[in-house]
């Protein structure tokens, strides 16, 4: 089997909802080569090796749908791509990430598979794929493989790159409430919600956590002073600046005392129950190095407790317990600590351990000294030795907290000013009021740890993440702004621009990410094609954004994933003959429809899918929507549209030259089509469809009819809003149209509109643009031949092409020649690779009665329009 290999051709990160699932995944294009002829049942010993190395595979149900289902498939015979999927998921599970979603699908190329696995964190999943490949190959070739080493490597990556458990519990709680989450960088800073309704957390701190309050909490002396002034019980004490002052304070306060840093944390440098001058002086020398000052205060009898306050309520409480060992007359105290305490499986150095390993630090040595012992002492048999007076605060006591104490700790957090606080108090019995036992609050902390409440050493885990999310987002608040996602073959950009304009007119600060740029309100903040995941995310992260309109073509959905988890309105303009077929192994319009349905899949239950009823593949998506469906169509008599209305649903259509809003049998006339500049008096059919899609979207968003009417009648006045689509210029009896058409269905729609503009001669300047299938370019050439007498072919230098120079022109010319022969038509075909020279050549020869189509560059329309305007000025 040594000639068998697994090659990764590409690994695509789909960071949002995609054709596979709502969640981020990695899509690995895997070539298994000769292994296509060797399913698992034909590889001797493979099943035994793999199942022995990864016994957890027994839990993978796979297609049989039962425990052990995958192993059953493995015995019967399955292919390497499928095996790679399951091994990757199992390695992620062993590294501490739940396995999650996985798929393996053949492509049109023999031996090449798409292996899709849930990407909890992209770098971890990429590493898991690499380890899975190595493991599977080792099992195939009967080589050794160190599973433990691989899992350790992945676990280290999880610790480095994934959210910590405290932050993760809050994210999970938000996910349970369908509140969107965005991790803002590699640390634990997370955004919940979108745009101006977002909230942010950094572990257990929120954007409501006051910087002043956090500063107060760090100053332990100031905190105590404020609490005391408001009647909250605190231990008496004061700040000192020398060992002598510490002993003087201890005498004034009364022994025993506590010595601790003013602004320390995690219990470092804290010494309790000090009863002698030597102990106080020794404690001071350690505490002074742990903070910016030292406090001496009354020692409060009892155990330490940590109470978590979120907003106006106590949500969790944990207690600490002393750590003891029992002498056996043989082992030293240090050895007993290891034998009796640190062997407890709850103790460890990771976040999965609720208790820390016990160390014989300076505080522990002081406790031993009080008992006339040291780390090297051998205690007599049966003698109990105190090692730590207060160990980890990790034992849940939430249900035992006295109501008066709960009220007191909430008050303490409010006095300091924290919205989330970890309040440390000492009490002998947490079920009794503090006053009865001289208990006291000793600290109020910002950014409290949550692990003790999530994974207590004993007791019930508490849903503290949900408490924090409910604090940030009260009931019925999901942090969402109106998000409009627009996809389809043609018309996306026009619809997106028009919808963004209507939202702005309705008073919302609207962000727009489309192929013509990135906009915030009327201001363009980035030029070029911004119909991509990154640009859309910028809008959703911007605190100014009150609504977002996002264009998504098939390449975004297939190569990046959607930037949002769900949307208020999802629009599918059309599919027709499709575009970019062949990319991502999408070979036909039916499979392309499955790509575009992703936009419908993510519509919220309270949202609306705006669908083109005239396109059968789009109309068939209606049952897939979780929310309402609103159809649009220029044909009011369309059967699917009428049936939709008979069920009481909504639709937008054209009737007697008017745009009509219909809800069931109730119809409202919105505007005359002829009054909408974008349609050029109703002569440009595809623009009518674009307007209907935008009107339906605005209606779905609840924008008033008066604003919709005003917006569509003002949009593109002076042809300033949609420069790239059917922008018309007239000069000396000639007509020039600039359009960004680059695919078969778009060209056919354009030519249908061109037929409404009489001309004596017709000329086109045209290029192949981005890579499309040979047959599609030939068909575009055929369509050009049917409508034009003169065609000048150029090369679009704004796009990257895998084709050799001139190949795109040759394919267009082939289609032109074929159609000319069939039509017995003479067509003048010229080639001028440079776009600017091709435009000038045609414009300089223009005559009265001519109609000229100037195709703009696929990446940017501006230069073409500017060239025409310059020609007009001349």
C-alpha cells in the first residue's frame, strides 16, 4: 500500500452559513488517488488498527443512524474521504471540542472528494485535518502512529486559540437564545448582536462595566471605605507602609489579623489569622511585593466564599474548604500533600480541574510553623495537619445563601458600581445573616472568574453564562438589526443599492456591502468589489450601523460563507441560466439553486424571503423559508403568484402599468412604472424586476409606502445611482448604453430591453470578463450576433483569468461566427484588446441613429462611464 496517498488540493474556510450547514466549517478538497479503488474492506487490518487507535469512533452513528454506524460502514467498505471526515471529528472531540457536523461528498472528478467538518476554531480544525490524514495513512500502510501525541498537540492548540471556558459559557448561552456572536480577536473579547444593538464582553466584564468601578474594586482600601460608609459589614483595617506600621495596626485592630496586598488578586500574598509580631512582619515582607501597598485588617472567623452578582441579583455562590493531611508516622508533610491531596482527580493545573494543586507556599509554611512543623516534618500517626486555612473556593452553596446576605452582596456591587461582580466574604455559616456571626465582605472584584460556578468541586453547576446574557439582553431582545441579504444571478447590486436608499430614507443609518463598494449611509468608505464576507462583517461590527444590506453571489456562499447567522429579509433575484457554472464543482442551475437557497435558509422565523415568482427554481424555494414568503413578478397573472395570494400571502407585481402591493385580495397601487427613472419609461424589463424586488424588500421591512414611492421615483434620476447598469446617454441622434452585463441570462435580458430602442445600426464593445465556461462564452457570442451589426471584442484587464490572452475573445468570436452563418447575417467583428481604445474607436465613428452598447469592466464601471462623459463634452 506504499503507493497510496491522500492529497489536500485546497482547504476552504466557510466562516458562516453555507450550503452544508448554518455553522462555520472547513471544506477540504481531497484527492485520494489510487485509494479510490481500495475501500476500507479491501485494506487488510485497516478496520482493526483504526478502531483500536480511536475507540471513540463507536459513538459515530453515520448513515445507519445507530451507535457503531460508522464502524459498520468501515467493515462493509467505505472510501478514504468519508473516513477522513470521521477521524478529523473524533480527533477534535479528543482535544476537547465536540465533534459536530461532518460530510464527505464525491465531486465530478474521480477520486476527488469534498470533506466537510465543523470548524469550532479554524486553526485547530486545520491541524486536526492534517493529523487525521497522517493517522489514516498510517492505518492504511500499517505504520505506527502516536495518537496521544497528536491529541496533545491539538489540545495545546485548543488552549491557545479557543475561547476560555468562562467566555465560552456566555457565548453558548447567547447561542441558545439565538443572539449572534462575533469573536473580535484571538482573545476573549466577543460581540453579541449586530451594529448599534451590539453588546461586548471580555470574559466576565461587559461594555456596561464602568472603568471607574473597576478602578475602585482594585483599590481594596477604597472599596472597604465606601462599603463601610454605606453600612455594609467589612473587617476593620487600614493601609500601612512599613513592617513597623503593620504591627502597630495589628495591635490597634486586635489580633488575629489579615495582611494582604492593596490590589493583589488570586489570593497571592494574603496571610490570615496572624497572631504574633513575627508572623505580621513576615507576612508584610511577602505582601508588599505582590501589590502597590499593604492592608492590615481584622481576621474574620469562618470560610471564604465567592458570591457572583449579575445585575440586580445573586446568581451563584461557592465556598472554600481548608486543606488537611493526616499523619501516618512515615511520610513527610510534603509527601503527604502529594499522596493525600494532589492525587485528588479534581486537582490540576488546567481549567478542567476545579481545585488547584496544593503548594507549600509561604502561607502554607506559616501554617505549619504555627503547628511546630515544617515541610520535612513527619507527623505522628492520626494527627491532622492544616495545610491551607482556605483552599479553592469551589464548593457550590448557592441554595444555602441567606436572603439578607444575598441582598447585602448585591448592594456591595452597586456601591462599587459594577454590573457583574465577584464578592468575597468570610462567614462561618452562609445560611445565617452576616451580622449574627460577625461575618464580613472582604473584597468586591471586577471580571470575576466563573469556573468555580460552572465546574464546582462539589454541588450543582450554575447557569452563570445565561444570567450574564439575560442581563445584557432582556427578554425579547436578541441584539439584531435589520439585515437584508441579497443573492441571485443578476440584479443583486441594483436591488441592494435601492434597498439601502429606501432604508436610509426611512431614517436608519444603513450600511451597504455590494460589488460597487462599501457604504455607510451616503458615504462610500471603500471602493471596489465589497460583496464579500469581510466587508459585510465590517458593517455588522460597526456600532453606527442601524441596518445592513449585504450582497452575496454564489462565490461568496461557496467560498466564504455568509457573514451573518440569520437575516430579517433574504432576497433571491433570479437564477435563469446561472452564472459561473463550473466553479466549485457546481455544474448546472439545479445545483446553483441549492447554493442560493442558503439565503432563504437563514431567514428568521420573524423575517421574510422575497422571491422571484417568475423564476421556477426561485419560486420552489418558498417552502424552505422559516418565515414569511413575499413573491414579486412583473406578470400579475402568473399562476404561482395568484395561488400565493389566494392563501392570503403578500406579493408585488405590475398591473396596468402600475406597481401593486397585494396582501391576499387587497391591492394598493404604489407607483406608475413609467415614472421610475431606473426603468427608462418601463422599457427595461430587468430593471422593472429589480425595482419590484427592492419594493418587496422595503415592504417586508415595514417601510411606509410613501417613502417607498418617493425613493423609487427619485432613485437614479440623472443616472447617478446605478452607473453600471443600463446607463443611457444621447448625443446627436445616437444612443449609448453602459452596462456591466457578463453572463448569458443577463445578456439576454439586456438584449430584450435593447429591442425597445429603435436604431439604424447597432454596435457593441464586449469582453469575456471573469472566467466562465467555454459554452457560456460561445453562447454570449451567439446572442450578440442576433442583436448587433458591429462587435468590438476587448480583454477585461480588471479581472484575473486562468485563460491565455485572447482565448476569451476567440470563444466570443466563435459564437458570433456561428450565429452569423445560421442567420445569414453579415457582422463586422473587430478585436481591440485595450478597453479604452476599443471605446474610443466606436465612439469616434458613431453616427446619428446608432445604438452603442459599451460593456463596463466587470470589477468597476466608473472608467467606462467617465470615458463616455468625456466624449459627450467634446
